[in-house]
C-alpha cells in the first residue's frame, strides 16, 4: 500500500501542475458513457498515459483521460474511462485513480457503469441508482498494509451508498422527468458474460444488475471518506436459453442510445450537489 502513497502524490502533483481547477466533484465514466465529459465548460484534458503511475484502459469505449472543468459553477474532474480487474490490473491499481481524486480534494464521487439487468422489471436503457452492492470479485483493494492517511483499517461498507446522495439523484431525475430505478449491483471479475444458471443464482441472492467494475472504486472511495453515488446503465435484461448471447457491441449500442438521458441526469445531479 505504501508504494501507492508515493505514486498518488506524484500523480496529484503532475495533474496540479497542468490545471488550475481544484475539483470537489469527481466522475468515473463507464463503457460508452465517456462523452459526458463534453458537457464540462473551461475544459482541460490530460491523457492517462501522461500521468505518473496511472493505469491505462485497453477496452473499447474507455478513452483514458482526465477532463477537468466546470458545470453549474461546480469544479469537476471526469475520468473518461477506467481499468478493470480482467485486464490484468491489481485491485490496488483499480483503486489508484480514486486515491488520486482524493489527493486532488474530491469530496463527492459519481461512479457510472454499463450493467446487465437481472430484475425482470428492468428494460434495456434504464438507469439504476445503486442502493447497495455484492462483491463477487474475490478480492478488494484494501488487502495488505493499510494507509492510515487515506482511511481506517476496517471501513464499513454500509456507508458506501449514502442516503443523502441517493435522494439527490432521485430528486434530480424527477426534476428532468427521467424514470429511474434503484437496486443492488453485483460485481464479477469478467471478462465473460453470465451463464443462464449464474444469472438466475445472482437474482436469487438479491442482485438487480451485474457488472465487472465499480465495487473496487466504491470500496476505495468509502475508505477515503468520499461520498459516493453509483449509477448503472442497464444494457440488457436476463434472457432465456433460446435467445441470442449478448455481445460487447450490443452493450455499446444501448449505452449510445442512453447518452442524452444520462447526460441530462448527471448535469442535474451536479447542479443539486
């Protein structure tokens, strides 16, 4: 853990040498949702490849850049793309960007993803606020020596989804006429989509959606004392055995269609924060 302390400070110093904005709100933009960063004003863009120690995404739909800017008078930094466990990165590398955001002064973090729907009341294109999560990734970024400067040895994951942040998102959705779902997100390692039997099992234990990200970032943010809000774009819903299998292209296609609604929602959430 302690080597990451030096890395995050180097990353912070580099970013602060390139931008004058001191953001208080952070965004992590998932598959196909990165275009939201175009909504920011007075933008400065910095590629992950230029930031010391920053892991770089290898997945389509993740541009790999920090975008600093403003929205509704708020100072914001958006991460256009993330890295995943299945890409071969360690859990600590997944958490590293959140630690860097903490060093930059982030107090509130909006985490987004594309997810498969397990709840039969969901439809492709729905947006779901995470009210809780299940970690089926088999690990988490806090294993190893704790960095007391970031947070406590045993953070409570009951704090990972603050009720006040959920209420802000619900109010923001209502104000712009967006129907929004709420539910539990289950994280798996990937890079495979679920078998029919596994999807049924996940639904049985209480999951409403499943994906391959977000939970390590939620753990890192909660540990660091950041207020999180996580939102899933539901790209498909549990299918029967006789239906065609899901592809990544289909995930991206649904995310593309949802973008106008997603941008409107996030804009109003930022306004209400």
